[in-house]
């Protein structure tokens, strides 16, 4: 089983928002640290979204397979959530179908997925819109 680490920049939001110096962040130097590895499979061509207040979701993508007769990767419907507060991963309901190169957004706590791609010997583009409640 392969697992890859996810890294977090501890002051990403503070830097992005250009927060003024305060007693809480004064003298804090940004650093990287290793978090709990993503379980199950290494993935590419997936989508990642932030779900307030403190979760990150990884949607679809491609995973390696051992099929030597065809393409060495397969598209997955896997959806995993990372809890920033607990530093843990959970697997949630799968996407409606295996997707890669998907576009995703979160609005009012709902995940919207659109304009996606799936491989079935040829590339198939679709314009289907899905919502995860």
C-alpha cells in the first residue's frame, strides 16, 4: 500500500490575508511539518477543496494499477476527507462515477463537481453537474 504525505504551511492563511503583526503571530517564522499520510492510494489529476470550518476533501483522480495489458492507471470515484483539527483521514461516499480532471467548489457546505473527464480507452468529456450534500 502506498501513502504520500500532505504538508501544511502553518502560516498560510496569515500570509495570504496579510494580517498585521500582533502578539499572537509576532516573531513567528513559517515552517513546514508533515501531517498524517493520505491513506489508500497515491493520486494525480484529482481535485481538492476546503470545507469550512476545518476539513479538506480530495475528490477522484487517477490511481496506479497493476494491469500490464492496458493503461497503468485507472480513474477513481474515491472521496477522502482530512480533518485539520484531528489530523485524521476518513473515506466518504464515492463520487457518482470515477472522475479525473474534475472541477470542484464548495458553496454553503455543499461540494459541487462539474466539467469532468473519465477514461474508457478514449477520453470522454462530460458537462454533468453533481452535488454532495
